């Protein structure tokens, strides 16, 4: 369904006409005659004590905090199951390492929006996926997380996000002084707000004096590992058009959908004039530490204004992405055969290990939707709620995650950090850190036709089964 006739979003504030008016004439200065007898001069009052500065805490992102906790336990010699951090768990490809080394002498700032060759390569990446894109529509930044923050700042209004959704969406909104409104996802799906729920949320916010200017999607999803149906994405786009919302599609896991034949629908197909797409190399090519991301802005009036604002924000926060990293990223987004094959092998490895871990949870009697993408699953311990309460003193998701960490060394994240109610007993399990402790082990996992039989991965799977057996009713 075409959205070409939809009204453009109006989330970006216009410059008021009064701001351009000539300044008022200065009043004429007059002096009154001095009194013959001066009145007594009152002493100046003592200055009031300044208000004490207080700083509200900004906690470390839950995913990064969990990773650091597990790292400390490992350094202390404890056995851990690292299932909390969403890192891709694989070495950088030698082709990219070579490209980075060759560009390492590049020490200038470069354009704020990114090198022309990187923007050209990113445009080609999207064009090959059915979304014709020109380099002028692309803005690069130090990771898609920074670009998402810049976009929310540029829009300057409240944002609707799926419930559950990645921890940083709501955190970034809070840091910017706007509200994140959680909207439940359709049953069995992930990463997309239910369309009717979104419409109701936008209306309720308006009645309460709040303006929701954007909605975020994650396709496919973190934390659930699920992919939204095209019909759900289309329905959301219709609501976005009706309520004048900018759509931000976080598609960082797009190339890691387990079944290459599964239908993938970006909102840019249904609402191109109002959809921003972001992606990066942190997941598909395991380059999380290189910090590079790209955003595709719509070729519309609102898109051009949003691009200019995003570039302005970038100029004041990160100046420009790292020059050597951009050269390597341009090669990555050009997708030579060696890297395309690497992504395909990574996708297969993620799928096999995630499915094997999900099977351990299902066999134990827990509810776990089959993972469809990346390296996440979202098991629900609800069937064990009463048992966990009476035998372990576990009353909510945070209790459960703490118990698993301190009693078994299993790191997971509770659903509450993804916007769900504290009482929920769902957890996000990230499986990619099970591929090995060394690059040699990880490369072997990547090349293996049956990675779950490798000794270190098999041992981790057995340990997960043992933990769940011990915890079970």
C-alpha cells in the first residue's frame, strides 16, 4: 500500500516568524534630578547560599554491566555461562583487519557525515536489498547507537518503543528529557509495536499533553530473537502515517535472519517518506569494538531536514567517525565474496547454537519461542513461578537473574530491563559468547558443520541443562 500521499511528519520545530523580526527600538535614557538630601543607604542583603548541586545517577547499560560482572568473575577463577551480553562472539575477518591496518595512517577528521566512499558503499548495500539509495541520504557515525541517540535528539519529541525492546531506546529518551512509551508487541512476534496499541498510546499521550513524534522498530528483534511479520510492519506504518510519526527502523540484525527464505519487510517499503533505517557491522561481521554505523534518511522534506539536524548534532558530539575504521567499513559494505561467505557462515552458526540452547530450556519445561534471528532467545520461567517463590525466594525477574548469576554463574538479563513489568519471569539469553574462549576455537566453530558437538560448546550446553535441572520443580 503506497503512503506517498501521506502528510509529512511535523516533529521538527519550525523557526518562529517572531525570531526573524527586527529588534525593538531602544528606549530613550532619561535622568531624574538628584535629591537635595540623600536617603539612608540600606546595607546589601547577605547572598543566599547557592542550591546544592545534585546529580541523578545514570546507570551503565544493563548489557554492558552484566558483561563486566561476568568478566570479573572469570578473572577470579569462577566458572561462568556468559549468556547476558549481545556480542557476536567471532573474530574480525582478516580482510577487514588488513584494510584497517592499511588505513591506520589516516588521522584527519574527515566529513561529519562520513567519507564519500563509505556513504557510497552503504547506499549500495541498501540498493542491493531492494531499497534504492543515494550516498547523499546516508549519514555515518561511531556506531548505530550514537546515530539513534542523535536521531532522537533531532526529532525532539516522545518516542514509542516495543515492549520488550533493546535497553538503550528508553534510556536514551530519558537522557534527552523525553518519554519512551512502551507498546506491547503482537503475540508471538518481536521488535514491532502492535498497531492498535500504538494508535491508542499516541492518542492517550496527546490527551495527557505529550507529543509522540517517532516510533522505533527492531527488525529482527533484540531481545526476543523474533522477526515481525510483514503485515504487522505494514499496519504500524499506516498508524505512523495517520499520526504523523517518524519511523526509526533499527535493522542491525537484518543479515542474521536464520532462514534466508523468511519474509523480511522493512518499513521503508511501506512508508519511505517517513522511515529512517540504521544498521552497523557490530553483529553481522562481529565488529562491535570498531564502532561504526550508518543511517539512511528518507528522500523527502522531513528527511532532508532530519539529515541536516543529525549532521549538526554529530558535528557537536562526535565530530566525525574514525578515519581508518571508515575505510575498512567501506570495504565491508561493498560486500566482497569473502565477507558475504563469512556472514553466511556466521548466520548458520548463530542459528544452530541458539536452537540448541532453546531446546535445553524447552526440555526443562519452560516456555521459549523458537529463535528466528541473531543469537537471542527469550525463555519464560512462568511455569515455575510458585516453585521458585517457595523454594528459592524468587519473586520477580531481577531476583531470578541475580540467583542464576550468583548461584550458578549463569549471566542472563531480566525482562524488566527491556521495559517489561518487574514481575515478569522472562529472561534474555544471548548465545554467541559460547563459541569459544580463543580465536582458534571461534574460527573452528565458524567452520564446523556441526558446531554443537565441539567439546567446549557441548560442555556449555550440558552445563545449561544441569543448571535448569537443579532449578526445576
